[in-house]
C-alpha cells in the first residue's frame, strides 16, 4: 500500500463531484447511478487512505482496526464494481433504467464477496521493501467477484454495442479494460495497490465523454438543457412506463428569427422563463424545439402551477407570446420519438400565429399531425424524384383580347393514386420544412425548358407568371439559381414575371431586395400576388415597384357580392388607386361571364379563372393556345 496514488485519485474525484453538482442535478437514472459511483469511489479511496495510515503509522497492536479498514476497503471496492456494472447495464438496456429486480440479481456476487469477507478472515502480508498487502483465500474470492463484474461488463458492451453511440462504447470498453488491467496487476504484484487509479480513470472517461453536464445545456441559454438531454429523459420515461406529462411553452408571434437581436431576445426570454419555473417549482427546462421550452413532470399540481407562472409572465419589451401545450406522455404517444414529433408539429404550427390558445393535445391534433407528416413524406420523396408537374392557367389580356400570358402552377400527385395534393396544403408544409426552394427550382427549370422547347413566343405568349415563395426570395443564392436557368434555356428575362405574395415582405430584408433588384436589372418583372387577402400594405406595394397587382379570388368574389353593393365601391376605389400609381391590375377567380364583364367594365386589365380555363398540363395548354377562344367564350376543358 502506498498513500500518494489514492490522494491524487481522491482529489480528482472531489473535483468531478463538485463540477457535477454545481452544473446539474442527476436526473436520468444512468446519471444517478454514475453519481452514486462517484460518491462510492470517493468513500472507497478514503478508506484506502485510512488503511494506509492505520497500517503504516499504527502498530500491530491495532490489529482489529487493521482488519476493519481492510474489510471496509475491499467491501467498498466491490460495491464500486457493482455500481459501475449497473451503470453499464443502464446504458445498454432498451428501457434505459434499472429495475429493482435487476439490481438484486446483479448484487448476488457482491453479497457472496461481502459474506466471505465477514466470515472469512482477511489477512495481510508485507513485502521485502516494506509494503503491506491484502492476502488470504477470502481476498481471492473477492478478486473473483470483481472479475465477474468486469468480464460481464466487457461481454455486455461487446454484444450490445450497437445500442450505444460509438464514442460511448469506446469510452466504456476502454475504461473497463483499463480497470481489468489494473486489477490483474494489483493481484499479481503484491504490495502495489492501484484500484484508486483505475476508478479515477473510469470516472474521468465517463465524465468527459458521456456524462459531461456541459453537453446537456444549450450554449446560448445557460439555464436551459438541450434537445439531446430532453430526448434522453424521454427515452427513460417511456422505458419506465410510469405516468408523466410534458409541459411545453411555445414562443410565438415572430415570423422567424431573422436578426441576431431577435434571436438574443428569444434566448433571454426562454432563459428567464426556465429560471422562474426552476426557482418556483423545481423543474428543469429543456429546449425541445427552437421556439419551445419543455418541462417534464408527473405531478398535475406542478402543471397547474407552471401554467400560472407562464400565464402571469409579463415581458413588455418582447414581441413574443407564450402558449402552452400539455401532453399526457403515455396517452398521446407510444414512444419518445412520437412525443418529439408531436412537440415539433405543435411548435411548428404556431410559429406563424400571432396568438394561439393553450392547446390540448387530443386525437384531432394528432390526426392533423399525421396528415401533415404524410404530406411531408410525399413532398420529400417528390423532391428527391423530381416528381412534380407544372400546369398552366392562361391569362387573358383585355387590351388585345389574347391569352398572352399564363401562370405556372405546381402539381403533386399522391404516389399511389391519380389524386393531386393541393398546393394550398403542401406549399406551407414545404415552406416550414425547408423544401420550398427546391420545389420552386424544379418548377422554374420545367417552366424554362417548356418555354424553350415549344417556343411559346410563337403562340403569341409574352410572359409566363412564376410563383416565388417568400422563403425563396430571402435566400441570397436565389438570384444566381434563377438567372442561371434562364441563361441555360436562353429565355429572355423579360419573358418571366415573378409573383410574390404579400406576406413575403414581412421579411423584407436585404437579401430579398437584392434579389428583386438584380432580377429586375436583367429585365424580369414582378407582380404582387394575393392582393386583398389579409394584410395589405399599400405603401409597401408602391415601394416595391411591381408592374402588376393580382387581386385575390376571395377578394374579387367579395367585391362582386350582390348582397353587399358597398363592396363594389371598394373594388372601384382600389382599382383607381392602383392605376394612379401606374400599376396594372389582374383579377383572379373569374368563373362566370358576368364576373368577367363587370371586372372589365371597372378597368381590370387581365383576367384569370376557370371561366377561361382551369390550370392544364403542357399539352392541353398548347392546344388551348392553338384554338384561342374569344373574350366571352367559356372553355371548361382541363383539370
Ligand atoms: P395562387 O398563386 O393564388 O394561385 C392561384 C390559385 O387559384 C391556383 O390554385 C388556381 O388553380 C386557383 N384558381 C384559378 N382560377 C380559379 C377560379 O376561377 N376559381 C377558383 N376557385 N380557383 C381558381 P392552386 O393551383 O391550387 O395553387 C394554390 C397556391 O399554391 C397558389 O395560389 C400559390 O400561392 C401556390 N403555388 C402554386 N404553384 C406554386 C409554385 O410553383 N411555387 C410556389 N411557391 N407556390 C405555388
Ligand atoms: Ca400566384
Ligand atoms: Ca393569387
């Protein structure tokens, strides 16, 4: 025995314990076991130091004391080995936690060791150089017990390694092998005691690679744990199968986190809410999605209190609103993955809402989510297989009575049927999951190749209208992507008129302006889509220098509503106002001859709607152009 090694080891362990406790409370069962290991290892090394002291400084008169500390050292060492094997088990088991039954079975060798310690008699020897060491048949039994645990751990790790992250597997196996090596070394070389080093290294390796509390926290929000930590907690909760609830506070109200200042505001808010909840009801906050802070509890009173805290939380300097959702863990989802999906769905749906009521997750919400997810899957597949089609809806120019333009509209077929998924359904989803750029790109590529291949100009077509999603235009690369395609197919940029919806310039930022400016410089033009639906800012329209305003079909229908003659005035006023600023006007949703007449009488210059043609595939569009009908003749062919 020698006192310096255990002293180094105990200092290291003390440091780990302090760091651990300052940063976090062990919440997962595996981290609780690891924490128990740290404490037990600490106690064991302390007993080793005592053993050294007793043997070296107190004479053989203190024989009983010698035997006592000796037994304590060996017994606690076995307990450490037992604990670390439980830790390894908890990492390997699918349930992520250790039941009392398993702990009891695992304890059998430990009990054998301890019983043999009590009834057998530990003795000690002394080497020639004066070092004491433990010896005796009962010591051999204890070594055997220790090796059973160590070999069991190695075997378990190797067999179930696929259940671990690579780095976790390597750190655990290396830690265990080092331990095996030191134990063998100590067994063979009498007088040398290195168990403390083995435990210290094991603790360090696990601490740094697997249990590092720093890895569980959001970098930008120090009080809040990250999604990894949340996922681990959920896995364990579902493994346990006991009742629990997830309370999710969703931050809504900003269209997206655009600027650094915006983001900091959100982080500050999330940090504050997490801190208050932690201080008042002792729940850890997890950032389950960028705009959702989640808490996990099994106590309904805590849900109640948490709601009160959040509902009373006031932050006047912030534009975000706080909304709630509570998920009954076991009722709403079968496993952690499903629970995460629901949370992502709910927080995603509410990002764009200015205000949202507290949400109860029930079957209806889950059905909506499933529908949404199916569509998302179809969209992802279709992007991969470029399985979109483009339909064209002719637009009538009143001045020359010709269909001199058309709007390109994307179409997506359900994989196993002839039915189409409406763009109204899948475009918003594609926008949220970041696929819209690729869709718009595919559409634009098809449009350009179609214009070139069929030489649309020869049919008297002057422009094709292409929809651009707000998310597309705020991307700095948009200009390059679009202009490259026009060059590739030799399409004169003035042949393309891009339609942009009003909502896109809520995000009116530099990239957006720059893209629009450069495309205009090349000769393309822009129209404002969906005018009259929701938020209209006339000043913004004027600033953006559009050439055409497309009145939304709902707006047109409302204005033409015979029961509300006042609405007609609004139509006239709007048209006059826009014309005064040199804007051209298109009406969408023209379904009857009567509507067409009224609109033309009021000065609308372009008409688009089912009365003339539904959106049709390429071939039918060409046929339509070949047989151009007159101004007031319906064409009900198509879709
Ligand atoms: P939008 O740009 O307002 O497109 C016009 C919509 O009105 C089209 O719906 C069209 O089929 C429909 N429509 C045209 N005339 C009539 C009519 O007389 N009566 C009625 N009831 N409806 C009419 P669609 O094709 O379902 O597209 C819906 C929306 O999806 C579009 O609205 C547009 O915002 C978006 N979208 C379509 N294609 C694309 C695309 O390639 N890229 C992007 N980013 N969005 C697209
Ligand atoms: Ca459009
Ligand atoms: Ca429109």
